[in-house]
């Protein structure tokens, strides 16, 4: 890809890991999005107003769904889903799509996602392509994790910014990609089981692969 690429991350530790992985590749511009969909959308829109880009990437660490992605694995989104954006009813949740108010899903370039995941696998990384969920409140119970997995079959990872980044990119008809390194399991909140350092190392390595694929 000849055009510049914007990478949005939520916190400084992620930005540092991404920069290390990119090894000075000047096609990439790595910026802080903040935490959550609203901050990510606003920050991404601001960045896009300042520069010209051919691709927008949401990157960072995330929770992985059991049976889909383990600690240190990389997930490349095939679809970016705002999993808790909609309306609660007695029979369950209604999405924006079901309410007729737009869509809680942003598609990505499926071929690019699969090619990126395949390149990471070829480099010896544990990587897969699958839906990545964006939530306003990080999942903290097994029941919540179960409901999300049922709502979005095949959901592989959960973050808090991807949908916001993707919506901002979509306003300018720019393609978007989401790359997440798993630091913990989606479910009961157990900080003792988090492996943030391992996830950041995986994120760094994954970004090195991005310089070859993009």
C-alpha cells in the first residue's frame, strides 16, 4: 500500500509497542484514540481531518473469547461489531440494525484481513481472523461473555475502541482494519490472570508483519 496508514491505539503502552514493531516505517502514523468508542471516534475523525490516509487501523490489546483466542494470540477482525449498542428488551437485546437506526456492524476488507492473519501465521504467530466486538463496558462475568458469544457467533476478541475508529473511517469511505493482541480471557475479571506484557509483545511482533503486508 503506497498511501499513508493511520493506526489508532487507546493508551501510550500500546503506541510504544506498535512503534517498535513498525521499525520506523514512515508510511504509518500512530496516534492515541483514548479509551472507549466515543473518544476513539472523535480522535480518529480529528486525525483524518489533519492528514490523508489510505487505510485506518484500530490496534491494541484485548480480551479473547474462550475457544477462539488465547493469551498472546492475535485476532484480525473480519467484522467490527458494537456488541452492546442498541436497546434492551424483556426478550433480549435489539441491535441498531433491528431497530432501524443504522448498523452496529462495520465490514472490513475480508481478503485483507485473511491475508494479514495468514502472514502472521506464516511467521509462526498464533493468529486468526474473526469478528472483534466493541463494548462500552468490559465484560466481567461468565454470563455476560456467554451472551456476547451467542449474540455474535464466532466472536474472537473484545475491545472498547474498534467500532468508534471504524465509524470515523467510514465517514470518509476509508477501509478499516482491526488488529488485537489477547491479554486476558473475556469473562470474570481476574487481574492476576492478565498477561499485558505478553500481549504487548505479540502486538509489537504483529505490527512488524503489517509493514510487510500493507
